[in-house]
C-alpha cells in the first residue's frame, strides 16, 4: 500500500512538471502571417492571422499586454506581421495573446 502511494505521488508530480514545462514553452511562441480581419474590443482588438502553412490564429492585441502605448500598433488588413506571445488552442481555434509585435510590413 505504501508503494502504491509513492508511485501515485511520483506520477502526479511528473504530470505537474510536464504540464508546467508545456505552458512555459507556449509563453513566448511566435506567429507570422497576413492579417485577414480585425475586430475591435474593449481594451484593444483581435486580428485574424493566416500563416504561410494555412493555419489561422486569432491574435489578441492590447496596450497592457504589449507593455504600454510605445509598443502598441494598430494593424491593418493585408499587413504581414510577426508576433510573439502566449499560444493556446481550443477544439477548433488557435489563439495568441500578443506580448510583442515583432514586425509589421
């Protein structure tokens, strides 16, 4: 019984470490592509980005998340952008909370 508790504890610990590592890796990921649409929001906007590999990302961009007004840019439809931030996925959508606008062309 003691061995079962130890093994269960180790499995839970390993699962926790792996999940934390996975979240860390997504915290500073990059997305590049063309802006297809823009939806204004309360504190910023969401841009729909199509990548070269035909993936679609919904990029949430706000003044607070990019570090202040000096780092904030209003993207336009047709811009080719490179963004960094925290990526997460729902069942059928990819999202990125933008922390850095790397380039806009």
